[in-house]
C-alpha cells in the first residue's frame, strides 16, 4: 500500500491537533475558573429577580402558586429551583436532591455560588415586606460542551481543526511523495531498468529527503555507468582477443604445411601475437588491481622531470613518423613525486601516444608542467578533432571509445586512458580532459609533488 507512510505521518499529527483543540475547548469552557464560570453569568443576573418573584408568589398565593412558578421556570436536565425558609425547610414541596441543602448552605457562605461535580448552586437570601426570611436556591448543571461554547469560539476551533488537517495532509504528502518515487525507481532498477530515476530536479525542493533522492539518482547513474563499462569491457576484451587469436590460428594452419623457411616467419608472427595477447591481459590485470586498491608497489621519491623527459624522448621519436611536433620541456620547475617510476612513465606515455595519434600528420602537441598548492599539474594538448562534450567524463573508463563501431583504425585496445586514470589515482591525484578551441583535446594530470631546490 503506497500510502502507509502518508497515514503514519498524517494520523499522529491529526490526532494530536484534535486533542489540542478539544483541550482548548474545555479550557475555554472553564476559562473563568471554578468560582465564576462564564456560562453561569446570565443565571447569576437572573437569580435576584427570580428570588423576589418566588417569595412574592409564595406570600400571595401560597405553596400552589410557588409550585406553579418554579415549574414554569425550571429546565429539565439544566436547572432546578427551590425556596427555603430560614430553617432550611423547602416550601414548594418539590423533590429535593440529597445534596441540595448542603450545596445551598455552601453557596450562602461563598458569595451566593458553590460549584459541584455536576454543576453549580446559586443562592439569594432576602427578606420581603412580610418580614419572613427566605432563601432562594437554583441548581444549574453543566451544559453540553457545544452548547456552552460561544458560536464564535466554536467557529474558530472548527476552522483551526480543518486548517490543521489540511496542513497535515499537505505535509504528509510533501514528505512521502519523493520517498514513493524513490521506492518506485529502486524497484525499476531491480527489474533491470538502469535508466530509472526518482526525478527530483534542481529547481525542486531543498531538504534532506530531496538530497537523498538526488544522491540516489547519482548512485543509479554510477551503477548504470559501471554496468555499461563492464559490458564494454567484456565486448572490448572479446573483440581485442579474437583478432590475435584468429591470426595465431591462421599462422598455425599455414605453418603446418609451409616450407621450412616460411615456417620460421610464421612462428615469429605467432610469437608477436602472443606477446600482444600477454600485454593486453597484463593491462587488464593492472587496471583491475589499481582500481581495486590491490597494487602493492612501494612508493619512492621519483624525479618527475626525469620521467617526463624519458617519456617525451620516446614520444618525439614516435611523432617523427607522422611529422608531428611536440612542444615543451623548457623552464619547468624541478619536481619530486612519491610513487612508482614505471607506472608514472607508462601514464605519461599513454597520454602522449594518444595525443600523437589524434593530432594526425603534421600535428602539434604541447606539454606544460606547473606547481600549485602542492600539486604538480601536467597538461598535454593536441590539435586533433577533440571529442563530444558528453563523452569527456567517460574517456577514462576501460574500453570506452567515442567510435562505437570499434574500427581498429581508431586506436588501440581502449585501455590506455583507463590505465592513466588508475595510475594517477594510485598516486593520490586526478586526471581530467577538456576540449580546446577551435579544436583539440587537453588532458591534465594533477598529482601531489614537492619542489626540488
């Protein structure tokens, strides 16, 4: 039932506000205290007049006239009246409540008013011209709550109750709506729909629940990327292993029937393909170990400039094959990095090789090094075609390629930049990419470093 949380939030609020309203009504009902309840004020004003009328009736028409009067003014279950003489003998002959005399005597001692569990006694003592002393007693019972409340107070309480109920409903709906969406999105993801999102946009609410929903959407996106990355990895490994294996099978088939002089060449071909397979598997294992934190290579002080110069020397040789130019290496600060020299060199070589390949014939690659805030910043930019903006965050995923067709002319195995990212993270740094204007791509590596004096 989707509304369970709604009712768990709404009902306690509603019950609480109802209790508060009822308590408020009761306090209004008793607002003037036990000595002067407001609902008795009209009766208190009428008692002296009734007392004079009753004594006059008794003096002029006797008990029968008194009974007729008292019977006409009494209200069933609301008010009863008696007339006593000075010795507390009841003169009308009506039925007398057991506590009536006691209550009347108490009221006589307390300014004509005495409160009881059932209501109140009002007493008026007077001596008419006849010279006899009379005590007029009225007993008034508590009126029903709704009858005793002023209409204005009742309207205010009713309006407050309705308003509070509406606010409770809105609040409960406000709190539960994103939770329901969150649950539906989680259920959709569990069924395999990795594109499902809870969907709280940036212009919506700002609170902890909204933050939770947004974090869930971010997590769902990361899970989707991870699953897609695994799929790409599986497809990439399958594709990149199939080609050398196929070539090995062809070479083996040819070698079995080839002359001796050709067999040696085919065996060399087989050995080359096996080395490629071994290198690819080693790359996959290296990425996996780095990303899982299982790489236990000891870290030592390494001259960052020396590692860069060695990588640049090899890169310039490779760039000469396409007449590409590599600019950089002048006036760089001397920096030292705590890490693994081979891993750093491999990372720089992959970035430079990527830039050389995509800059094409006669391309230009610029390399810059700086230090800011304890971080060495190495940027490598090319004048190639760049990549789509939405592809930039995924460039460092294993086997990711902008060209989904995976044409072998578009590059290597798709592990180069993922190795760069894993190696940089191993050294406590980060790597990023951005497009240059009017064209080109710049990859920036930031790792902790110290200035060598």
